[in-house]
């Protein structure tokens, strides 16, 4: 039986209690959890993915609308999920479905100081797109898994926003004098978004690469699993997007990931090219922001 810390009225909820509460109410739409479960099962196939998505006709329609957009350049209209999966592949359809589902968490705007919920969503999508771009440039085969890791890396922030909102607002107010978001969170909450997000990701059965990216996207050198390169892609993408003004909380506090850049043999010149090329990549994937 896991130990749950007692709650003191007027104080931030302890991490263990907050995790239990979020897990109990299953904040993420159930269909997203089912899609991730299917995608994470080595014995599942395209038929399993199609069956889960068909349980949510509105989601299936949004994914098909996206597939038929100019971003994917289809020559003939794709009218069903079977065609969509055959055309784009199981992993890319999974990513579109999860993106559309996670977007539900951001439908209601929330503003607190420099933080905008809608801008956090833009940051998540942008980091996913950028991380995938870096992985493809480095000829990394599992680049669609890297997109999913990037998309979910800051899910802990939206969970703080939704489930510890008054204390999250205190975090945002304290940012101007903080060295990092994690430092500000520890000061106000006693934990940070990476810790919260990683515990929820484990409870919800996310793929290991996603869990590791959530836990270590500010410190990939601490990752000890075989997923470390995926974490490095996300950490570098997080920096690039933040430098370009697409930050998670409206303030650029991301540290330069020297170790990750060296491990992937990326130079400052490579970084500059990625910063410049990202605009075109984001424009091509703008439909992901409005699924």
C-alpha cells in the first residue's frame, strides 16, 4: 500500500496526494489512454488502433480532417480510418489521435501572469514537431515516437495548472526572481512539473520513452535508460522553441543542454540551422494546433 502524505489545509497538496487525485479522475480523455495502450502493446496492430478510435466518432472525424489537409498532400480524399492508417502508418495516426485528445485539456483558456494555457499548448506541439525534425536530421528511425515524447514532455505543467491552480499561480508570480521553472515550483509546491508528469505518465501506462522525456527533459544526462537519445532530442527541441519565443510559461528559463548536444554531435551551427528551419516545419504542421 503506497504512503500518501497528509494534507495541511491552505498548503500545496503533497505530490503523492495530487497524483492519486489526478489518476482517480483520469484527466486525460479515456480514448487517448486506450490509444496509447494499444500503441504501446507490441502484439497490437492497425485493426486494434482503428477499433479504439471508432469508439470516439468525433475524434476519428478530426483525425480524418487533418489527414486530408494540405499538410499531408493526399491526392485522393481519405474517407475512413483504415485508409488513413494505410497511408500514414500506425504511429503517425496514433500521434494525430493523441494530439487531438490531449488538446481537450487546453480548450478553456487560463491566464496567470506570463502564462497562457493556449501558449503552453503551442509549446507542446512545437517541441514535438521540433524534436521529430531533429531526430529525422540525425537519421533516427523512431522519429514518430520522438514526436509523442515531445508533445507530452510538459504535461506536468497543465496538471499543476488544473489541479493545484492557486499554488501554480504563485509559481508564475515567482518566476521573475527564479533561475528556472523547476526551482520556482519546488519553492511553492515542493515538487516540479517533471516529477508530477512522470508519476502520472507511469500511472497511465505511457511508453517508456514518453515517461523518460517527461522526467528528464531538463536533464537528459540523468537518464539511464535506452531511451536517452529520444530524451536528448526533446531537451534540445525544448531549448530551440523557448529561444524562439515559444516557451511553456511565457518566460525563457531553459538552460543550454551542452551534454545533449555533444552526445548527438550537434554543433552551434547545426542548432542555428534548426532554429531557422523550424519556422517552415511549424507552418507545415499548423493544423496540429487546432485539432
